[in-house]
């Protein structure tokens, strides 16, 4: 079985979204904000803009990963199966997840977790007891922030809502309950990478890193890739979607499939496609780009796709063929 590296950068338009909220102040619910610095003619300008955290994105992906792995008969621990990603934090969590006492030996500990939970194998964990055991995630993601052209035009607006019906006995004393939820609309830059190299292998103990300890590595990587496709196509992350489901549309995407680490330049700038081609001309690990909505010339190592769904599907198929080839 070979190894593969997927790198995804894209732009997605989100209108009227409340996908990542922070604290509530009284009856006011705030959208997450982050500072973003961009160069200008007279130095740098800092904008405080709405954002969607990498934790939110990772949680959504791991929910779908847990479902897909469970449906296909691969092992998922008790907690991850229920969408609770505490992931072997301490002894109590470990016992609840695996119904046994945690091994004292770090190598045996990592083997136990990897063998019995695909989510912790792929998503990593940190056992914060003596001695600590850490496993780095096989996928990487980060904050979604407004693209550079949208920074100065992005706004956060609070919308008024109310609960309870006037004229009923339930509101005679307190009256109608009002509350405010901050919403935003912008085109966001998205990033996600996946590396198959250490799926099903230990990584923590020096001298034993890379030891294969499962017999279903290929199935695990297949499930990770299938979950990734579903996650992106169905936009499977974010909060408050039951009443604040955003109007979403992928504007563009570049997906790189490589035999080694090769990341697509960030989609913050509109010329990220040009940057990707220049990088491909300089460095390639049998790298192939699958693109949608980006103005790039067609060639042997660049596949232009008519839809976002077509791009991610063809990229996943290419990755699976390399794993088997």
C-alpha cells in the first residue's frame, strides 16, 4: 500500500451564517472574531473579522468520520461513536471509551487506542496523565477567514429574535423574551490537508515510530477519504444550523494529490491559482491538481472540473488509485 497527501484550498461564499459563536453576554450571542493583518500602500492594516475556527471544522469532519467508520465495520470507541471527542484525555475518559484500564506503557497505550478507534488514529489524541502520550492528527485544518478582497466589506450584524407568544399564560409575568444573534456574510478561505503516512501506525515512542499495528490500513484511509468528500460536499460543520442554516456556495477550489507533502497556497489571495501553478512548476512529488472555478490552463498534471463535487470526487479517486498502486 502506498501513501498519499491531499491538500485542499478553496473559497466558499456564506451568506447569513452563525456557524461559529462564542460567549453569550446576557441575551446577546456573539460571533467569533479574529484579527487579520494585510499589507497596504502605507504599511499594514488590521481588520477584526468574523471567523470559523479550525476546531469547529475538525469536529464536523470527525463526526462524519466516526459515522462512516462505524457503518463500514471499523472500530470506533464508545465516546467518538457518540460524537464526544474527548479522545483519551485521562484515565476516566479512556475507561469510558474502551471499557478497560489504560496500559501503563506508552507504546502499548498508543497501540490500544489506534487498534480500537479509527477517529483517534486519524484525528490524534493527548493522554494528559503520567506519562503523557501524544498522537498528532493525520489531518490539518485552520481558521476560515474572509478573503482579502472581502475584508473591508465584511460586517457582523445582530438580529433580533423573540421567544414565547404574547397573550398566553406563560408570559404574563415576564413578557416576551427577546434575544440577539450576530450574523455575518462573506466569502471565506478554506484549508484542509490529509496525510495517509501514519494511519494505523505508531508515532510516539522513539525507535518504534512507523510500526504498523493494524491489518486494515487501506480500509481506514478509504473511510477517511470518503468522509472527507461527504464532509465537503454536504458542508458538514458549524453551529446553529437548525435555525441559521447559511446560504452557501463554493466559488473555487484547488485540490492537490501528491506522493509526499505538497500544500496548495492559501486561498486568502485571489491569485492562489497562479501561485499553485508556479509552485507545481518548481516542486512536484508526482503532484496533480484538480481545480474548479480557477482560471488555469489545462495540462497533464492539472485537471479542470465543471463543478466542485466533480473536483473533489476525481481527487479522491486519484488518491485511492495511488494507495493501491
